[in-house]
C-alpha cells in the first residue's frame, strides 16, 4: 500500500499529459479534460493543511491536485472561459480557505487582469482570515497581492485596514507598514475624485455653450425656411403651372438636397428668399399686370 498523502500514478500521469497538451500542442480543451479526470481520480483526499509529506519521494497528493488545478485554470483562460475559473476550482476544494496559495494567487491575478477584481473579494477575505493560512510562508505575499489587486483598486480602504489589524501574526511595525500603504492609496483615490469632479464642472459650461451656438444656428435656419415656405404658400395659387413646378423643384433642393446644418446653407436660403420676393414683385409690377376689361 502507498503511504498516506502520496498520489496514485494515474493522477500524476494525467498531470504530465495535461501539461504537454497545454504547452506543446495548445489543445486547451483536451488539457482541461485531463485535469478534471486527474482531480476526480484523486477523490476527496486528505484534509488540507500546511504539514509536508512524511518523507521525500513522489509528489504529494496536495501538490499534484494543486498542479492539476493550475493547468486547468490556464486552459480555461486560454479558451476565454475565465468566468468559470473560480467555480471550477471550488468544486474540487469546496471552501475558499482550503485553496492552495498558488491557486489563490493565480485566481487573483487572472480576475485583476480582466478587470473583475470584485469576484475575489469574499474568497480572498475568507482565505486570509483563516488562522491556519496565516501561518503559511506565502501569507504575507498573498496579503500584499490581495490589497494591491483587489481591495485598493475597488476603494475598500476600511476593509483593508480591518483585515490588516486582524492579522495577529504581524508585528506592530508590519501592520504600520501595511496601513501606511493603504493611507497613500486612499489619498491618491481622493485626488483622482477631486480631479474628475473639477473636470466635470469645467466641461458642463463648455457643453452648454456649444449647444447654445448650435441651437441659435438651427433657429436661424428654421426662421429662413419658414419665411421661404410662407412666401411660396401665399402665392402658389397665382403662379402658372410651369412656375409652380419650378417652385416645387426649388423647395425640394432646399428641404431634401441641401444640408441645413452646413454653414454655407444659410446664405443660399437667404438669397432664395430674396429671389422669390424679386420674382413676385416682377409678376405684380404694373407692366405685367393684365389689362382691366370692362
């Protein structure tokens, strides 16, 4: 019988095969299948803990399981299935505080890279608050990573201070070092908010000014169009058939073909109004008026 905590040969072989599929063949789906088969072959395994194996030799149960999960995480990320990573890992470790340090580190980096650090809020907090994990040599580096990649980017400064003060394994100098880092990040956060607020206040009047100019131009254009339409509508019934067609065509040019938002359109519309007035004055002049018959 194999010593307790040592790994069946099947899981180790599946780990090696999964690594080859991931790195050499770039077959991420097949690599993920091998990782899942390896984790399933291990079963629940021994209780997690920081104790090493009984003696040197084949890789321990925890090391192989951790390596299978690391390869599986990389395969999921390569397939752009990073949203499934945390749930996939927890199906094999069940509780966040049982995650190996390497797996937790990889998850924090992954979700920070895709700008979803809030996913790791509860998981990271549960792991760091566990007394057994605080005795691990990786605890300090993971706490720094959790602060820098999760809590501080999300503005959770009070939670960060509470977490640091709750770590009994730190000396007062170590706690003061972490708290000063949190204070600096809070100051930078406040400066960014002030800068953004000042920029928004400056942008508001500028936007209103631009809208006011555009509204004035649009109002001028509509006024000229209204005058042209009123002039045409008042005198359409006195014009001959051919002149009415000409007026319709000109109206089509003004409304459909002419860009009313273009600055060059305003002089043209103004000249068009003057042309209509001149034409109408010529039509109603005494020379062109029909003779009055008894």
